[in-house]
C-alpha cells in the first residue's frame, strides 16, 4: 500500500490520547472518531478571513496540529482518513450533497467529503467534518436500522445507488446529506473546496460556524448565536453582539487560536450585525 506522508502522526495520535499506534479494530475506530470530534474543531475562519484553504497534507497538518486551528470536511476528513490508512484500515474518500435544512430532493452541489471504510468485510462511513451534526461514531453502511452513537441516533437509507444520512433530532428523522460511493480524486476535492471557500453564495462565506462535541454535549456557534446542546436535556443559548467577545469565546469554548488577520474581525462584526 502506498501511504500518503503523515509527518506528524505521533503528535496527531498524542492529541487523540494515544502514546503508540492502536490496533485497527472497530473499538479503536469508534474511540478515534469520538475523540477527534471533541478535539479538533469544525470552523470556517479561513474563508471568512479570505485566506486560501490548502488541501495538501502538509498544510493541513501545520494548520490543525501546530497552529491551533480546526477546519472543515475537506481538511478534517482528509487528515483523519490518512491517519486511518496509516493504522491499517481500508479506506476510500467519497463525497456527498448537503441537504440539511433544505428539501431532500434538492440537487445541491457535491461539497461534503467523508470516508468509506471496510473492516472485516463490513462497510462503514466515518465522518469527522460535518459541523454541528457530525456523527460521533462510525455508521454501518448496509443497513437502514437506527444506529446509536454517543450523541444522536443516526440511520442510513438507500435508494438505488444513493444513500441518505439521517439524524434523529427532537424525535424527528432529519436528512443531513446524500452521498454515493463514486470514486473521488484530488481534483474533485479541489473543485469542491474552491466553491465552499470562495463562491459568494457559499454558506462558508455567509456565516461564522464553529462546532465541537463533548461528553453528552455539542457546542455550536452560528454567527453570534452560541449554544451548548445537552443530549436528552435543554440547550443553553446566548447571543453575542460584540466581535471581541465572540473571538474570546472561540478561544475559550472551542480552544481555537484565532488568526490575527485584519479582514476577519470586520467580517465577523458584519455577520453579527446582519443576523440581528
């Protein structure tokens, strides 16, 4: 197997709580996905600061492992898939179309990256880059039954060659994204990443987003709306109207090292104002 270089694998594993490479088992996979979503934040600060989002592995490692940043699916799932490959898992990158908060039959752009994993002949999807509703456990692909995770239940339904990931939120099954198993190459990810990070209609340029899981909770930020969602309980919510307070919250609640970029604070201020 030709492995993509992962120069900082020891540091990566250390951040995830491992002093040595663990065995490639289902138990390890579950632990890795849960720890990843609580350690590495989903965030879109680079597009908002008009900074280029680079998808080469060296750039992603530098940003996420050394610069105190997070990222989104093209970065986080790329990094995670490469780690899984180095640990001995059989993995393949695939893509999907986000339909969350939209009609299920909408033909959205193919802008979400996730990973297909096969273990002992059984197929799973694993995803550490889907924002506030990221699954916190790998999910069996070839069943439409409800699947428990440390957070919400999920299920995957199939129609022809198309699969839909659904999450049970407030007792209701809601579609998250539609995907298929078509092979994807670097050029496919480059095109999707270019769209989400530069196109004026991309949601990654229209609002500030951050998300991180914890034990029994999800922390989410959407412009100035911060929430801590307790699984099975009430959510804590507060609105933030001051850009400096919001930047401090990114540091304290999400443990992000916010880039010092002149465009970022002005952009955040504008997004807060527009959403009030």
